[in-house]
């Protein structure tokens, strides 16, 4: 009765939701299962041939997609360093000689001519980036399993275990698969309800053209080879995979390329894959020794022991955050995951939203572990030799988005692979800055790969963008803001400084406007009609915002570390000459310095709102006119788009404090792929669809959902800033993190009012709370707050006053009411608050 089938209009949905809560009153339906225990993706059908229906497992080094097919199980494998090519660079040093000409053409309004030239001299003549490749697939064929009943498969997010079970002729077969976090292997456990029932033949296939498959002895199936050449770069990553079979009872035998087990009681399969990759400059490791040593260590343990270690290593991360957004009625909650996905945009299913949230955290834990490669466009999961965009790193939004949930959902350590990548890009990017632009510091363009290439690729339309370094460097600063780790900041400072130094040299004076601008520049992948279809321009809004952040964070880091006084002065002076944001004729944030936005442009990139999120330059409280203009821009751009674009929009609507609109985007995103016309959606396994599969949308949405419940970028810890009607009745979240080392140990709400709050202060300092209702506390001094937050982690930079078009009619939007409190905290102490009127 609580299910609202496909709504006729959005209005109907919202009316429907209000009705839902009115009619429920206090007798809210019980959750299908206790909150927290419904953390499973489950299905009553195998994945069949559909990769995007298979279930992902990963330990940051190895990835696996488990199909759960009955007759022939498929387990598709990845290894994080198995990439095409070898150490290489892709700069185009011709850029330097033509830089002046390109700049002049752009300033003269001849963007297309500039772009044509840039295609010749800026865009790489070498590789446009290498490919993250698949290792191959393990197949297990079970004779006689054609007719089965009781089929079930699941991914248990609380234990990171994929399980399949079914019955054939009254024997129930169960398979469990893990990508062990404690051991570097994938482990498969096959059991059956009757002894001696397990018989199968195992074989291996790989799309890698040079792969060699062997059975060195009756218990092992191995594969080895060297990765492919790509775009003139020789493939030199050597890989080795060993699949080891440990049957309990029965017989085992091998042919040249397969292993057969007969009449066994149970079987454990251990899969170890390794490469010769040491780092982006060194591939002198020994893949054979590595694969063997990981295997040998795992073989000392039986499955139950491996499973135990796996679960505890995994839960160390996963269990930090619990979320309850309210109860779903039993009939909806008891449907398989693909059915709930189908219904999500037309029913009230807060438990599914919570599941999706935790699935996002699961994906980050599984695809990004300290010491490993950062999550790429597909995390660590790719079955194709030629994946979309090479499954590499696009750093004009996508790779950054992968890491938006890292700090705030209490997975700070898992930011490490990305932060290390930034440091490595800074090393490569120095030569790029010097050779291509005659600049100091370092630069990266809009793509990179495992070799940390920093040249410009694809075409000038996309690639002549010099802010991949500037933007990614802000993750180092963000990591410091959350952790207060000064030793880390010391190690990060040269990278921040290098990013800033590049801009000091790259900026030039705009001949008409006098601002210091980047040129050539572009607003990622978008072109105004006025520029003859060319994206090339000077001083675009996003770039100005990024440079403002790079300078500001470098200044603050230098001040904190008591370094580089003269350089600070240079940065302050240069920052003052950057172009401010402009509000244009349609009352929008201008994407370009000229007022040439088309309000009908619904491009997936809305780069000029970088200032609203992830940055904090556009604020409800400090810059109300920009805040309102940002809303206008977002309304112009519309909702439906690619998966990642919708994920970004959830964050923006959260920052705009419009929970219902943020939720609408979550619904759009959580729509089966193919339903949103021309837009993204979600696959049955809850992978985000650009389409095709791209993981950034999963991570972007999780970040956005967190921002709906808590924000800490604008001078305070703002609680419940954007709760949608569907979650207002009651809910709780625990374990999320705010800037300055504050952990929300517990937060509970009713009717979107905060009822209970427990905050742990890890670093001490002033805790400024912005809350929707009055709070009380005992034993803690809490005062109503005014003025600047004295906590240095909450210092916000004042951006230059916006330039507002005389044609613009900016209607200021109202922010929701809130109260500000200051609480002086001590490091290590926990503070508890309650609603005053409770
Ligand atoms: C950027 C986006 C595309 C895609 C690609 C991987 O180029 O504009 O939509 O996400 O990255």
C-alpha cells in the first residue's frame, strides 16, 4: 500500500511522500530486517552473459567479478598493475614555440584557429594513455547441473563475500568467493550438502593475446604473459597467475590446460596474480616469485581461516559507518536487488538508498587499498581488452570524484593510492611544465595512466586543459584538513607549491580585462556556440576557481609550516589579480569570462560549479548572490545526464540545501540503465552507468548523500543541511567525518530535527555546529556562536567580489533556518548533545 508506482509528475511524488508520512503517523512499518543487517545485494538469477550483473570483489590489488552461473561458473579477474605499455612520457615539446601564437589567437577571438594549431603542437604525438587490462577468466564447469532449483546469489557487504547456492537432484551446492584483504589471493570455496558430490573441470581463458595457459601439475592451472603494446608503447608488464585447487576427498587430475576434480566433498581454490610492476618508472619485479609467495602464504590456511582474517581486515574499514535512513515496507524490502532498483524511482525505499550508500563504501574499500593503484574509471574491474576510455584516469573530474567519499565516510587511509598518484604526477609533470610551457612547478592535463603521463591527449578540444595537477593537488590539502597530519602536510607541501608555481608562470595578463588568466584554457569538454565549436579560451571560471584554491591552500600550508615567506607574498599578490566569478545576463554563474552561456546547454560537465562543490567558494552564508546564481546554472543544466554528472549534481543540490532535488537526482541515478533517455543510470549489480560502466557515479553519489546529512566545508559542521522528505521522519548515521578531525560518532534525527548528537574531537579546537534546532548538553560549555570560527581548519577564504551583469536579475534564495553553536573541545574527548525540547 505504500508503494507509489511510476509517478505522473514530480509534484505527485512529493505529495505522495507527504501522504506516506502523514498516513503512517507513529505506527511506522518495521524494517524488513534490523537496520544494518540488510546489507546484501541479492538475486534469484545468475548473471549469465552480462558482466554488469556479475558481483564485484576486490582487495585493492586483485579484482574479481563473480557471475554465479550454475553450469559454468565464471570468475573474471583483474590485477591492479596489469596495464598495457611500459614507462613512457607523452609530452609534445612543440608547444613552447607556438604558445605565444596560440595565446594571441585566443585573445583575438580566433579560437578555432588556436585549436587547430594546438592539435598539432600541444596534443601528444605519442601515447594518449595506456589501458588497464583484464587478466582473464576462470571457468568451472559442473557436469549435470543443467536442471537446478532454489537458485540464490548474493554479495554480503558486511563480510565482503559473494555466495551462490542452488539445488540439483536434492543436493544443495554452495560457492563462496572472497578477494582476501589479509592474504593477497582470491579464494573460492565449493561445498555441497552431500559428501562426494563436487565434480567439475576448471579452465582459464584470457583476452590477452600473448597469454600462455599451463598446468604445471595436477593441482595448478597457471597463466602468464606480457601485456599488449599500445599506441607505439611496448607492452612490458609481465604477469603470472596461479590457480591452486585443494580438494577434500575425491580425485584430481589435469590435462594440458584444464584441471578436473571428481567426487570431492569440498574444494578450496586459491588464485594468486602478480606482475613485475614496482612503480611507474620501474618494472623490474619478479611476477613469478610474487605470485608464488602470495599463494604459498595463503596455502598455509584453510578457507575458514582465510575467511576469518579477511572479514576482520575488511570490517576494520566497513564497520566504521552505519546509516539508517528509515524503514522500507516489508514487501518492497524483500525483493531482489534488481527489482528494487527497478522500483526505486517510484517507491519509498530508504533501506535501498542506505544499501547503495554502503555499496559505494564497499567499492572504495575493494578497489583502493594502501600501496595499490588508485581506483580507475572502473575501479579495479574490467573484463575487456579495449575498455571505454582505456579504463584509465580522467582527471578533469572522474578520478577526483572517486575519492570524494574517502575522507568524509571515514576511509581516509584509502585515499593513499590517489594521493601517491598526485605525488608521482608532480614528478612527471615537472618536465611537462618546462618543456611544453616553459614553466616551473608541474602540470598535468586531463588524463593520466599507470605511467603517470602528464601530456595532453585525445585532441585539443578535451586535452588542452592544464588543471589536472592543480585540481588533484587539492586532495592533499583536503587530506590534511580532515586528519591534521602535519608530517603528511610537510611531505605534500612541495607538491602544492609546485602546482602553484606552475600557475605563477603560466598565467598571463588578459589584454582587455587586465586579469591574470590561464591561456590556453578550457571549461572541460564544453564549447560555447560563440567560439565556432571550439572549447579553447582564456581564464574560464573553473580554472580561476581551481587556481584560487591552489594558491590559498599553498599559502596556508606555507604559513603553517613557517616556510617561503616571499613566495607567500607572490601568491597573495597574484591571487588578487585572478578573475572573479561573473554572474551573467541569465542570472547564472558564467562558465566563461564572456557572458556567452546558453541557458539551454545541458552539457554533462558543469565545471563552473566547482566553486560550489567540491570547493567552498560559493556559499549560502558568505556569497548569497553567487549561491543563487549557482542554483540558476544548475536548473539550466537540467537533471538527467551521464551517471557521474548526476552524482556530482547530488552534491550540488546538497550544498544548495535542497534535499528533495538532491534526492530526485539519486532517483535518476538509481534507475536501471536504458530507462533515462540519453542519460546514465545503474546496472543490476549497482555499478553506475555513464553508460557504459564508470565507477565515479557510485562514489559521487555516496559523497552527495553524505553532504545531504552533514557538510563541513563552510566554517562549521553543518548537520542535516539537506534532508529530503523521504528521509525526514527518522534516521541516524554514525562514523562519518568532518574537517578538523571531528567524528560524528552518532547522529539521530526525527522530522529532520536533530534529536541526538555525539561528536568525538580527535584534534581538539572549536567545534562550531550549525544545526536545524536548539540543542542542550550537560557538562560541556556550549555557546551560541557569532563571528569567525576560531578553529583554523575551518578558516574560509574570501573570494573576490563577483562581477554582476547589469542584465542579471538575481533572486536570492532563502537558506533553511539554523542555529550556530560553539563548543570548545579537547583532543580525544567525546561530546554529547540532545534536542532542547526533548
Ligand atoms: C570525461 C567525460 C566523459 C567520460 C570520460 C571518461 O571525458 O566527459 O563523459 O566520463 O571522462
